[in-house]
């Protein structure tokens, strides 16, 4: 089982998602950016590092949103998602094919990585009264 972190950034009621690059596992699927947790790092530090590596932005990790385990045919992942905020820089496309901001209600019409599906419900609940 690998530990994976994913960051949810919400601005103007839309959420930031990125399309996995051709040649990567789950090519063409959209994801909440992040990556593998590395030993010796906190989950939050992994997420901050991934956003810097993949988009050249600095984020602040605000709160845990959800965590779930998903079994892919080749690998099982424990996915930890966090609500984050961009605090510095403009998103640069360094490791994805595309990015977009989508309304939370529209997320279910997007081809998201299968492990990310439970995050949609958690996100809807978390933002219901905001
Ligand atoms: N970053 C990210 N990975 C996800 C999500 N959902 C999901 O199933 N994954 C899976 O989690 C695993 C790790 O993600 P990754 O490939 O982005 O990790 P990484 O940036 O550290 O990869 P690297 O080994 O190429 O440096 C992959 O198998 C990926 O398919 C998601 O929302 N965000």
C-alpha cells in the first residue's frame, strides 16, 4: 500500500483539477494534484513539495478533507485529501497535460481517477454551508 496525498484548492466556488500526462499511470484521467508521500515527511509537507514541483506554486494546507483506500489492479493506495490554499505564485503546467477549474457539482461528469470518486461527496458535504 502506498500513501498518496491530494490537494483540493477552491477559489470562487470552483475546484482546481489537473489531467495526468500521457505515458503516466492513469493517463488522461483528471486528479486533485499531489503525489506519493515520502518517508520522513509529514503528509502536509509532501503536498507542499508536490505543488511546488508540479506547478511552481506555494500552498498552505488548511485541513484534512477525507481519506480512503482504493485498490487498483496493480497497486493499492491510501489517498489523503486536504483542503489547501495557494499563497504564492501562478500555476505553471510542469507535469500535467491540462488544468481546469470546475464547479463542485460538475465534478461527477469529469473522468476523475477512480480513487478520487469518494472525495466528491466529502467535498460537497464540506462546502454545503459555506
Ligand atoms: N496525485 C494524485 N495521485 C492520485 C490521485 N488519485 C489516484 O488514484 N492517484 C494515484 O496515486 C499514485 C501516486 O500518484 P503520482 O503518480 O502523482 O505520484 P508522484 O507525483 O509522486 O509520482 P512519481 O513517482 O512519478 O514522482 C498514482 O498511482 C496515481 O494514479 C490523485 O487525485 N492525485
